[in-house]
């Protein structure tokens, strides 16, 4: 016997001899709503916790759910705050809708509070439930519509799948949904992507599908928000760069790593979101001069981390970074390790405050001078092509320093 969180003594979890998922969920509902027992082992912990939250709001599971839009002012505010997210999400949403067009599934995108920003239009007729759900401005947070996948993500920040009778209110038992979070560089929940079907089963893994596209949208958002940073893209194989599996990180003007996505955190061995700036030099075993050199490379470059893990890395100098000033390289930074074909082994001198692109141009000019004007050797040391080197040198001084 064990005492569960509902304060009632219950037998150890009976997992498991109910032959179907639907029967296990029905047994869980009986235990939870009629006997006051915690149905551990029958349904996911996320659903149990959601039922407990919903029970504090309404004890009537037969209550009719009204999918009503929030006020016009709240809708306007939600769309204004999510304008950038909506713009970046359009290409992935269209691709996802096209992929699911023959499955009967609906694609939903909410903001971090559960207010609908985008939804695949639902036909009228027999599928009246989704016709009510799939409307801009409808709020699917637990307090409004009970247990559902996007509502759980809003409450917990964790991806979730909710099927059939796992929904708190009986009126939603025809739905099956899977949702995943979308976060910004600070780790705040800014959106939830959901895939839902009505009166049918999924013929594919919805959690994997929605997770893939949520990551795609999140990565686009992270890159777009890094206007004043150097963005690193990395993975253990160059073919994975540009895919949802790539690691991303933002390097600030002082050489600190200020954010990373989940894939990047796993590769670098740090937490996501980054609670406080980390030394890029200590994590990556490469200084800012080396990273700036990588930004000129036309292809991914190999990099051995301080942990010993080998990665392929691309560094991107965002257009917004042209306005960044005050990038100074501390003399204490170490020289680039010999294993990196990016820059030669010398200690950087103190550079005047300038833009990222101006520093990059200055690096090329300094290296070229040190090599006696030998363009081929300079390009090889910097890890760039001669064409790129010539283009950088031809840039007007005003453009390089803007």
C-alpha cells in the first residue's frame, strides 16, 4: 500500500494488465474521479498533474466546454507580441500543413499563454468541435478548456501528448493532440505548436512530428533574435548543419556564450537556457579572433572542444551585428590551438572599438601584412577562400565600420 498525493491510501500501481490504452485511461478516470486515488502507472504523470490542476478549477467533468475567443484587446496584444514568431513560423507551418494534408490533422500555434495565433481551418459539419477550436483568439489554457496537450505545455513548458479520455472534460474525448514548446533565447515560453485530430487515431507519431517542427521554428527565432551576436551552428557531422538537429549558440561582444538551444546545450555540456554568461573560450577552446575567422569561411570548419568532443562549426555574422561596438579582445585570451585551421598562433593586440565586420576586415589586413602580402598563405591561415579575402579587402572603409 502507498499514500498518494491526493491524501488517500491506494494499492500499488496496477499497471498493466488492461489490454488497451483506452481501457487503462478509463480505469484511471475511475480511480481518480470516483475513488480519489492517484492512477500512477495507468496514464502519464503530466496528465495526472493536469487533472489535479483542473480539479481545483472545476469538479464537473461533464461541464460543457465553450471555445470562446478572448477579448479583442487581448487578441491584438497577443498578435503584436508574437508578430516576429508568426512571420518566422509561416514557412515551417506551411510545410507541416502540406505534409499532414492527407491525414485529417490540424496544425495549431498558440502564444505562451495558450491564445490561438494560427490554426488550420476546420470544416463545418460533423467535426463541429475542431471548428470551434481552430479559430484565432481562442484560449486553450487548462483554466479555460481543461486538460489538453497545448494547455499542459503552457502550464509546464514540457512537450506532451493527450489522447481521448485523458482530456479532463468529457466533451473533448473525441480529440487526440500532441504539442511542443517554442522558447526564446532567455528560455521563456513564447509559443506552443500542436497537432490535433478529431474522431480518429493518428496514423503517425505526432509527438515526433510536432517536436521536429517546433524545434525548426524555435531555431529560426533564436537566430533572428541574435542581432548583436555571433551565431554558431555546430554538430558532429556537417550534413546535420541547417537541420533541426543542429546546435546553436550566441556569442556576445565580450566573448561570452549567452544562449544555446537544447541540441547545443547537450553538445557543449551546459544547461539551456544559459542562466549566466559562460566563457566561450573555456567551452570551445577557441578565442574570439578564431571565431571571427570562422565567420569568413564558406564551409563548416572542424573544432575540438575543451571537452575533447569534435564538432563541425559555422560562424555567422548577423547583419544586425554591424552596429555592435566595443568588441575588444582581452590580451589574456589564449592563442588558437594548432588543430584549428582558422588563424595563426599569435596573441592579439588590443583593438580599438569597432564593429564586428570592421574587426574581421582588420584581422585580414593584419594577417596579410604579417605574411608579406602573400594572399594564398593568408587565406589558408584564416581558413577562407582567396575570393572571400579579396571581397573583404574591397569593402569600403565606411561600410566595414558602420
